[in-house]
C-alpha cells in the first residue's frame, strides 16, 4: 500500500479499478455489482438503506447484539420505522422465526430484513444461508440485507446463492486491511428498489457508482492506497483458497474455545452452531471487571483484547482470531490471556493455552505451516 497515489481519473487507475471491481465479486459470491466506498462499514449500512427504501418504510431487525442494534439505529435516524424484535443474543437467529414474522405480515409492510451474519459483540454467527431460504421461502417481497463485516473472508458468504439483496462489509476485518473501505454487494432486486426509493441519497448513490464503475472509475476520489491493499488481500485469499481460509478460521476458533473451557470460563455464545469463526467473547467471572483485566494485559504484554460492547461493557472480553494469523500468533494471544488472568487475579484454571496447543497440534497438517 505504501506506493505513490496515482491520478484516479487516469489510465493506470482505470486498469486497477476494472480488475478490482471484477475480482472483488468472488469473495462475496456474486456476479452482480459490488460498490466500494471510502468509508467505514457504518457508511455501507446507510448505503444499503438509503438506496432502496422510502421514509416511513418498515424494516425488521433483531436484538442480535451491539452491531445489529446500531444498524437498526441508523435506520431509525434515516426516518425508517424500525421493528426491533427481541432475540436471545447468545444464539444465532432462528430462520423459522424470521419466516413466521414475514408470513404474519400479510399487509406486506416490512420492506427490508436486517441480519448481522456474525455479531462481533457476542461472537455469535447466524446461519445466513438458512435465513435467506426462510425469507425467500416465505413468499414475502422484503429485501434481505446482511451485515458481513466480520464474517467475510472468515466464514463463507454467498450473496447470490443465498438470496441476499444487499451484503454489507468493510475492509478491516477478514480482508486484513486497515479501516477505510466499505462494500455493498447489490442484487438486481435491490437495484430495482432504487428506482422507487425516496430516502435522500447523495454520497451513497448506487446510480453514480454504477455509471463510473463501468469504466473502472469512481464518482469521487477513491481511497487509492487502500485499493492497492485490497488487490493484494484478494490475491492472498486466492493463493490460500477460500475453503482453506474458512477451515483455518474454524480451526483457530475451535482452539480458542478449548482454551476458554480450559480456563473454566464461559463464552457468550451458547450453542455449537452459533460459534463464530472470527471472534470469541468470554464472560468475566462475577465481581471482576473485564476492562481492568484488559488493561493489565495491555500494560504487561502490549496486547489489546476486544472490549465488551453495549450491555456487555465490563462483563466480557473478546479474543479476535481472524485475518492474517497463524498457529503461533494464536498461541501467543492465548498465552497472553492466561498470564493476564493470573496477574489480574481473575479466578480461573491454568492450562487453557496448553489445551489449545493440543488441539492445534492434533489438527496440524503437513505443509500447513507454509
Ligand atoms: C466492525 C463492525 C461494524 C462496523 O464497522 P465500522 O467500520 O466501524 O463502521 C459493523 N458490523 C459488524 C458486524 C462489525 O463487526
């Protein structure tokens, strides 16, 4: 990424833009346009809503956790009527429940369903394929919008095959890039919804994007150096192969859970089918502050653990295990947690990191260390 910024209206950029806009589709599992914004992923939430909906439209969201509720809040701020359904955040969304709500909406008031694929605040993944099948199977015309910010390139995402209308993502998680790029993959149905949408939409307008992107350009100044990085990150994912990338994440997530169980601590995620490939949220024992523990780990070992977000503030710390990591970075992370638990006098059992090492050792493969 540390290269000279080139003229973003010139031929050299055009070649980069054309290749990237085509290549990025692969990681989203789509043949349709993927728009790339110079923004955080929160911007892409807004792009998804403001291109497709009209003031007062009803959108359905679930209390999956901090990010799902933030997206719902964005929708409310844009003037949409948000129906926020209660949900037990410790488990992934139940597709049958989604279907039931849509079937009961006989007046077809719900215009969009917002689903967070991997809720980063809880480490809980929803079976997006099953939710897609439920939405489509309900016969309801609502658009399905999925936040894949922390699932993309850590867990399989299939925009077309799963019937998702808008897939939102960002650069700084599984894509291994610094923050600063966001994405919306857009189905033909969502593109069609744009024709009748009446929410104000300027910066995020897909029409402008589509027109400029056709020639490899952007309607405004793109984040050129991040695009250099994106080209490289896609190349890295191609070299490893997406199925291998997902298997690596699943294995590291499993090793992390071995460590947590070894410490005698509890995860936020409750059911096996809901465990995240990307992040594990760990509950602090009663009477202990997760942020005080995190501060000890940062001070002693220069390692940042994720903080508890929203309601989970102080009650949870999060171990990230996504992106450009290998066995030894993971083991180092888990060792740092274990030493920190002891130094911060958090009640736990020793041997969690060793349990994770056992799992990694038993599941290692020839050439896996590359
Ligand atoms: C990180 C994250 C976001 C927010 O991304 P920003 O780039 O901070 O706007 C949204 N959703 C999920 C699931 C995330 O993990």
